[in-house]
C-alpha cells in the first residue's frame, strides 16, 4: 500500500521557519522524483520545489533562497526546510512522488502551513 504522510506544518510568525517531512512507503522511493507543491483556495496547485533521484533540484522563483528540499533515501523521507516565511507562503503543502517515464504518481494528504500576518 502506497503512502505519503506529511508532517511539520503549523502556524508561524513572519520571518519564522518550519520543516516539513514526508514519509513514503509502498514504492521505490529512491527512484522517484519527489516534490513539494502547495495550494490556496481558488488557486491551482503550484510546484514549490523538487528533487530528482540523482539530486537535481528545482525551486519556484518565489521560494528560491528561502526553501531547501532534501531527501534521505535510507529513511524514504523528503524534507522541505522553509525559512523567512511570510503570509504569502500560507497554503496546504502536498508531498508528491513521480517515477520519470511512467504514469506512477502519488500524493500525500497535505499539511497546512500558515504564516501569520
């Protein structure tokens, strides 16, 4: 059974930090491109950061320099370190896994991050 379980969300004051974790099980985690995406009401889900199996990373312009994605293949876990948070970062953050060249794609249930104004 495939599972992606996010944790670490919460309420944070402007300028604060949070670290999201996503524990994966039930699939070949190390071969998957893992990413974090976020969504606010009325808007499309957007890609925040991703990391390929070889360690190549991508960041959205709005988070570059503030957020860092990392992964621990031994623990089947992907992380998102978020620094200098603002109210604009308020969203539900989702963990996503995709196997390149296939239709295998998995989503977590989401975790709420709220940057207080």
